[in-house]
């Protein structure tokens, strides 16, 4: 392509400072260096994590930054040493790298690559490329990357261990969701919790991740799926995707965990927290059964002070898991998930409530924060 080896000027959404809306700016995107790939982003969705970094409660963020980590695009050019993709390939950028060489990548027990194992906070990392510099410039200033992806830019540069080549006929306006939200919720149920046929499940938080967890529990064969959210407008979609019961804690006269324990004669087999925050985390753990209750934490709320846990809760047979990107080894799994979507194993369309031009990104943030959208796809 005519742009190979040259700086590309394009549109991007820059977060200049905490608590302020994103600004659509013209940015300069440098060519990829060794083991890097420059991608033209075709579609990107919003996830709450993109809002967390500009939330004043979140103290670990870097500014200025180009957020975005749930996207799909086409390879524009590759740097020296890149062998896994070529220009023209359809790809999904990955905030969960897979180097395939470190002790973590070589172990079947985890999907956390060594590149991630050193970070202080899972959503404030990979803010620079391997050489500790940025490929983005705006108004003469370097701009930080976000999670190694920065999909809120028409062109972005990622490491070759942070992207997956996908089928040439993949619908990028849907499979971009496999870059985060869908894979995170679906995988948390299937890979991390390992939900079993005939089991009872509770899912807290019915955004894109929570509804994907509902799909995972259904595909795993759960007999009862209790979906919980403080926004009852989410319940129709949850039921369509497999939830058998829907509860709004604000409509109940006692704590949600007590209601779930009564409904299930002692608690659920599997509970997944897709919301985050101490109340949801505590309820998720408390609503699981003695003996084998499994609690999986997925959601992270900004400014979260964590959870007090008493040893008795765990001594009585409960276990706690954490899930990152649904436990999927990213480069291995994402292409298979794209093929599964094409073969109609699951329905990504159900998660998409809005499609907007990229310039309306702040409108998309408002829809998400007000709970009026599940996933908004932005098109450049």
C-alpha cells in the first residue's frame, strides 16, 4: 500500500485529562517497528473499561491516551520480523498478549502471558510499545497507547503478540466484540467457572460481559440461570439469551443473596460477578452453596476497595476464581471464536443495541453509562 513506511494522519479519540469527554483529533500514527503491526480499524465497540480510565476514582491512568480495546480491522503494514500476519489480513487486536514462549503461555493453567504478569493494574498497562515509546503523536505531543490496542483510532500499532488473524469473510462489525466483552463473559462461564450441565448459576451485572456469561452458562447446559441487575430493562434480553429468572435487588425487601439462597434451596453451584464493586462481589460469594459453591470475579469497579472475606466462607467448601479475558489463550482462541460465530454457535447480534459513526463516540459513552445500551459499535 502507498502508506507503508510513512506516517499516517487520521482521526482518533483522545482522552487529554481525567473526567473530561474524549476529543476527536487528527493524530499521526508512526509506521510499525520490529515485531509490530499497523492496523486500519474498521469497527470498534465501547466497554466500561474505556470509561474507567477517565473516571476520577481510577488513579492509575496515563494521559493523554487513546482508549479502545474492543475492535477489528485490516492489516495496513507490518514491521520487520512479523510472520503471523500480512497486509490485507483481517485481524482482532488483543489486550491479552500470547507470546507462546514464556512459562505462562506454555502452561495450560493460564492465559496470562509474562508480558502481563509484571503489571500493577490490569487496565493500566501496555501504555507504550516494547521500546518504551509511543507510535501516536497529536499536536506535537506523544500520546499513550491503551492496553496495547488503542482501537479508538482509525489506524493503530500493536505488537505482533497482541493480535489474531481471523477469517477473511468475518463480519468486523460483529466480531470486534470477541476482542473483549463477549469472550470475557462467555469464557468466564465455560473456561474459568467450568459451569456443568444441570447446574444452577447466578450472574450479577447484565451488560455485554454479563449477557455473554448468560450465553456461556446456557451453552454449558445449566438448568437454572438467575440474572441480576439494578436495571430491569436488561431482563428481556437476558431471558432471550437463556436466563430463567431475573432479579432486581432494588425491588426486593431483603438482600439479594438471601433471595437466591431461598430460590435454590441453599445457594447456586456457580456465581459470576460481571459488575464489580464490594456489594456485588459480596453477594456473588454469599449466594453460592456450601460444599462446592464456585464464585468467579470478572468485573472491576473504579476505586474499588475490595472485599472482606472470612475464612469460614471458604473452609465450608466455596472457591473463588478470577477471570481475565475469559481464560482464553488469545491468539489460539480468538480465530476459533470467530469461526464459531460464523457457524451460529452463539449470537453476537443480540449484544449490539446501537451502531454510530465514530465521531459520535461521546454519545456512545453516555448511552453506556446511563445503561441505555449493551454494546454500541462505532464505524469509521
